[in-house]
């Protein structure tokens, strides 16, 4: 199969501005849809099927955010800030099909929000504000940092082995609120102790990944609100390895992909954790295992 980047030397030298937060989020979601379509066709071809017609992506130096001529330097003009995990399998620009100069990216294990990350976001908002229309927190399935935090929760006696340095503890501890909220949501929905739920460890990791992204999104939205700004709006989602889609609820076959607005409060966060737990628990065993068990193959 062919994926063709077709250069157009006569493309306009300026790109249309992204007007608002909704348009910025749409651009990210549509980019992820393009990425997933490319992956889907690659998978078809790998299996020996016809991958269909070539995928042609029109490009120009401007659309790629590259210098128009030697010695030129484009101004920094990202339309979104993305806080993601450091996991090497989740390259932010690639999965949103974005290019140079499109995204202001912070990647920290477990997509947790620390002082330096927050400082970077303050910088972006202060100096890149004109173009910046959205802030996104991106978690991902199979997250090792979330798994470590789940293990610290389930086996406190192993905590020192899991988080043996101050810096590691700061990550594991930050994710604990998501893990505890997820455990409570699962117990409430299932009506029994966590340890009595089938495959509870992998299920808790799967739920916590979603809730952890929501926790960081809530914290970021509160920062923006406290600064007296009405935008950019914070959204969040989870990159799902199984479907290569960014989604705000687990795969159910009912179109739950996309990004979701940050919870507005702790109450909203608890309601979201309940919704994620309910969705996972509603899946058939085989489907849930497919979504959750692969999480543990780290
Ligand atoms: Zn991760």
C-alpha cells in the first residue's frame, strides 16, 4: 500500500486559523481517525488483503511547520497543548496525525502534572496564547506508571520495591487518587469487594488509566480557571492500543471514541469513574478480557 505525502509548491503561504476550542478538538479527533485508517489498511495489507487506493496527504512547508527556505524559521504556533505519557509507543504527533509546530507537547510517565510541567503550560498560555485553543491530557492503555500505582495499592507491602526513589514515588503517589477512585467505583458497581471481581487487577489498571487522565484534566482546568481565563478548554482521552483510537470511554462498539471535556469538579470525577467502571463491567467476558488482559502484557 502507498501512503503518499504530495508536495504542493503553490499551496497558500498561510493556513486558516483554528477559531475555537471545539475546532481544535475536532482537528485532533479527525487526525486520530486518519491515523487509525492508515493503521487499519496496513493491517489489511499485512494479512494479504487489498489495502485499497493510495492515501494521499497534501503537504507544503507551511502545513508541515517547516522553514520555507534555508535560514527561515517559523514562529512557534501550536494550536493545542498535550500532556501525555512518556511511553515510547504513544508518539503524540503521530497518533493525532499532526506535524511540526502543531502541538506543544509535555510527556511525563503516567501523564501526571508536576510543577515543571505546569510551568511549561503557563509559559505556553502566556506566550503562545493567540493560536492556542485547546489543552488535552492523553493517557493510554497498558500504562506502566498506572500499573505500578495499582500494584502499590493492591500490595502495600511491595510499595518500597515499586517506588524505591523519591522521584518514582512522586509519580506513583499522584496516580493513587485515580486508582482509589477506580477501585471504589468498581466495587460499588459490582456490589462486591474488588478482590472478588474476576481479573480485578487488570480491570483496575484499565479503569484507572481513564480516571487518571481525567484527574490531570481536572487539575489543569482548575489552574486555568484560577488564572481567570475562559479558555483554552481542557479535554482528555485515552489512546487505546487495541484500536489505535483515542477514546473517552472503553470500546463498546457504540462509538465512544473522541475527547471529553475535563470534569468540572470532584463530584464529576467520581461520576466519570463510575461510568468507566460500569462500561467495563458491562462488557462480555471475552471482550473485557481483550480490552483489559492485554494491558498486563508489559
Ligand atoms: Zn504510560
